[in-house]
C-alpha cells in the first residue's frame, strides 16, 4: 500500500499505515522484516521518504522505543558504500530519509551517528552530503538548551565538538558537491548562532580559502557563507581593524591593572577550541559561552555606538577612557572577544584581492555573489571593501544581463540615497577618485540611472550647488567632481547644462581652474556635451570669449605639465565641437605653437640636426615646448579626420532625407504628382546620376582625408610639413634616448599620423615595430602596442604581414605592455579582425603569466573564444 502514491496523499490513510508499521516493528518485534521492507521501498520510490520518517518517529514517540530507528541506521551503516555509487536514486532517497529523521529524532540520531561515519569515506557524494546535513541539524537541535547533569552535558558538548571537527574536515572533501554542501551547513549554523566564538575564525579561514576553489558551486557557497558570517557576527556592527586594535589595547591595559602580577599576553589561546569555558572542576561549561559572547558583543556595540563616534574616524584614542565592564573575568572575556573580532576583521579584509579576481571571473554567479559580499563588507566597514567595490564599475559593460543588473542594483544601494545632497556628494566623490576606465563605466551607469529617474532632478540641482560653491565648505576638487557627473548626465539629457552655461565658463576657466587645474579640462568636456541649439546660443553670446579662453589654455603655460596634455586634448575637441569652421582656428593654434618653439628658420635647422644625429639645436630649444607642439599638431590632425567624417555623414544624411522625400512624391495620389518631376527622376535613374553623386562624395571624402597628411599634389599643407620632420626625429634613436619625454610625445604623434594616412603608415611601420620592441621606456612600448590594434582595424592589409610581431608583444618584460597586448589581440580576434593563425600558443602561455591580472584576461579570452566557436559551429 505504501507503494501507491495516491493512497499516501490521503492523510488518514497515511497515518493508519504509519501506525501499522510502527506497531508491527516495535510492539510485536517484527523488526528485521520491517527494516528490510522499509529500505527496499526507499530505494525504489522517492515519495515514501517523508511518510517513512513519520512512521519511525511516531513509533519511537508512542512506545518510547527507538529500536526501529536504530535498526534502520544500523542497516544503512552496514551497506557497502560502493553500492550507493551504482544506485544514485537510492542514495539520494536514503540521504533525505536521514535528514528527515534527524529533524524528528535528533537525540536518538546523535547516539547512533557513529554507525554512519564509515560512509564519509564512501564514493557516493549524495550520502556524504546527507550526513553533512545530519551533523548540521544535530549541532543545531540536539544541543540547544541542554539540561541534565554536568557529566552528561560534558559528554554531549564533546560530541558536538567532534561533529564540528568532522564538518571542518569535510570542507576539503574530494567532491565539489560535498564541499559546497558543507559550506552551506556552516552558513545555517552561523544563522542559528550555533558556532562558538572560539571556532568562528576557523570557519572564516576555511571559507576564505574556498574562495579559490576550482569549482564554481563551491566558490558560490563560500561567498554566501562569508555573507552569513558578516551578517551574524558576534563582534559588532563595524569591523574596522584600526578600531579593534585601539580598543583592544585599551582593555589590555585595563586587564593588566586588574591583574598586575600577570604578564600582558593574549588570552584568546586560553579559550577552549570551541569557545566554551571551563568550570572549577576542569569540565566544559557551555552555559557560560553564550554569556561571554553576548557580553562581548554588547560591549563592542557600546563602543561603536557611544565611544567611537567621539573620536577621529571612529578610532579610540590611546588616552581616552574606556567603559568599565566589571570584574577580572568579564574584562578577560571582553579582551578575548576583541582579539577574536580582530582576527575575523583581518581574515575578511585579506580576501579583498581574491574578490577582485572573482569579479573578473567568466562565471556570472561568481560576479554576482562577490558583489553581494562586498556590499555586506562595506556595510560592516571592512578595510578595503570601498576600493574593491569601485572595481565593479567596469562590469556595467558586461554582455551578461544578470551581471549588469547586479552592478546597477549594488550601485543604487550604495550611492543613491533619499537625500539628494547626500547622493550628489557620493557621486562627485566617486568621480574624483575614479581612473579613466572607471569614469567611462560611471558615465554609462549614470546615464542609465538618469533615464530611469533614479537620479532625480533634485540631485542634479544639488550637483549644481556643489559646482557653483553654493554649499559651504565645497572645495575646488569637489566642484570639478560635480561638473564631471553633470557632464555624464548631459550625455542623455542635453538640457542639464544649458541653464548654467555662464557658470561653466566663469568657474571652469576662472580662478578656480588654477586651484584645481583639471577643472578646465572638465569644463571643455561640458562644452562638447552641449546640444546644437545650445552651441548656437553659446556662440551668439560668448563665442569670441570662449574661443579666446580655449586658445589661451592650449598655447599658454599656466597649467602644470602633467595636466596640460589632458586639458589640451579636450580643448581641441571642444573647438571642433562648437566652432563653425574649426580648421581655421586649429591652423592658428598649430602656427602659434610652432612659433613658440622655433624662430623663422629654426624648423629647417632642427630638421637638419635630427638627420645628423646631433642635439645642438635641442640644447637651445625647450623639449617641453617641442613635445607640446607635436601633441597639438597630431591631435588637430586626428580631430580634422573625425570632423571630415562627420561632415560626410551629415551630407549623406541630408541626401538620404531628400531621396526619401522624392520617393514619397512619386507615390502621391493620381493627379497630384508633377509629370515633369516623375519624368526627371526616371531620367536620373536611367543615367545613374544618384550613384555618381555617391561616388563623387566618396572621392571628395578620400581626398580630404589624404590632404591632412600627404596631400594630393606636390605642395605640402600645414600638418603635412610636420610629417617628414616627425618621422626623421623618431628615427634618431640616440636623440630620443637622451630625451625620453620627447620620444613619448613624438611616437604618439607619429602613431596618430599613421592612423590617418595609409601611405605614411606603410612608410613607418618598420620604425614603429622597431620602437615597440627596443624602446627603453615602458610607456612608449605600451602606447605603441595599443596603436597596433587601431592600425590593424583601419589598415588590416598593411598589418597582416606583421602578425607575428604583434603576438611577440605578449613576451614583453613589462607587465603593462603584456596586459595591453592581451587586450588588443583579444579584441581583434574576438571581433574577427585578425586571424588566430598559428600563434595562439603565445596567448595560451599568458594563462600562466606571473601577473594574475594578465592570466585572468587570458582565461577570459579563451572562455569567450570557446563560446564564439560554439556559436559559429566551429570545432577548433
């Protein structure tokens, strides 16, 4: 009847069957036959597991006789572990039965647990997982509110300790499923407050170690365990190492005052391994453990809530008084708790480098759970968690939707507050402390949040208040950060900037720009983000002034050298974005920069000197001015190229619009269309005039691009005059080694010219690869490696013969060069812009690179390459 699932669904029938089985086995001693039948049923049918556990538990309760349960456990223990490997369904059902029985009869199971220990060495991970669950439930259930004689309590507590030791040992089980299950059980124990203070750090160390497990399911369980340990930690709401160290030092001094005859030493080692204390007879007394932990946590809460805020950054000063916690034993317990808390804080803080690696994992679950853990770490003020969380920002570009959503949710939780002023301050501080890559990610996520309304208009107003110094105590750096965030928001909502155009000019380029030089660069970015209507408004009201400011910023020397290049970059970009004829102003900039370097004949003299390998003229020419000139002329050339392309696109867009209107005019109702217009369009189509217009436009576009560097005739244009000099300058290796900063600027300019012009690129490819292989400057080699990727996209046929040399960059001695090489080659290969050919082994060698970032990038590349192969049906 038990084999009939329909019968078991009826509660009365099921209860009657359970009574019959319990009575036969227990009252009438039909034990052997009952056990055999029960085990047979559980091996065959998964739906009988819970009813059978009910039957066994009712028999024990009704007759006060646990012989049926003991007999079943004994039979399970006697079964050959290898049998469960073949019968996976039976193994899973038996495991579920043991867990269900433990829920109902914890004390009886605890007395018979020894019969099941041999199965920990079995080959079936399902049985091991079940036993792990059994031990977890026993620790939680059988030893809560223990009552009875001291000797009985001592035995039970020692058994509990033995079970906990087994659980720690199983964290290194051969099966990933078992390792994962053990970590889950530890999480359940932490949630139920069943892990003592003495063992807390052992569990934390195991969890931290499992973060580097080869199995994703184990790493996920380890991350969740650490989240649970932080949430239920017994040490207080903040876990900063400095706070614990300062507080611990104070209470150690107090402890020494209470016991002046004892040497100052750690008392943590005096605690039993499971955190229990001992009574006067040397026996373990669990009753005091909870009291010690609770007192310690309350004291830490008190310190955090009352003492710490009154000191700088929450750290207890050495001379500040500490609260009195009572007698010697209570003080000793508090010191022990503080030492344990300090160890826990250091343990969690030490996982930060590993968590950064996990955020670069190809497994979405790794990334999502790592972000959740870092959020919890930040909540408890764990050292290093703030910096690690910022490294999650680039993950907004992930193609995995769940990863992007995890990053966005974390960002909103951490930085977006109900108070618009607080939100604005969080965002501007984030912008101030971010590098270029993080700023790009921040711009992406700010745009998304603005479109969703998560960044409200009141927050935008608060950012303007910070930028305009309307908030007391605002620094120039904060003003720059606020404008940076506003520029990010303006990318999707152009109207944000128009209301404060005058403020952007007055503050961004005024006296505050000398206090915070990057403020001028950010103001240039703001000008580029204006809508077309706002640009016209700006030109009509402040056109002459703004172009004078931008010209002064580029040609004058009031900005520091390390800031000037970034500011000039954006200033030239702003000129091309808002000036009606930017090439006229750009040519004046190039001429002024050239005149600041040379006198009338200086240019020819320097060219001759660079050919002769000397440095006589450079001794009278400032290298800084020459480097700036090369930067200006090359950046103007790049912007001229993009400006030409934008003009072509504008013409194509207008032509497409006109063609659409003409096509619509041909389909108007009869009698409405002009017969002459229809006839004219038909003649144009027959003659191919539309196609010829496209050809003319393409020809003009190609000619305009060529004229930037080489020109279409024997005459050289303004930028073209610089090209041969630049090429000869970069070939003078002895001169370049003498002035490394000039080599950096010169090679950057050379690379830009190569990207613009195919002929110039072909003529200087040999030079580029010579420099990228032999230049002593790591910066120069790294920049050239990145340029190789751009050239491979723009002129793939020219770069194809140099493929082997590009792969050779993976063997560079510099970490930054190898990293950029991996990134460049990954981008080219994954986007089908370069064939793998026979050099993939070079990339494979980076899997074992000494730098972990490079090895992780290589792993990510091969992971994406394998997915790409599966998508394309490739078997490579």
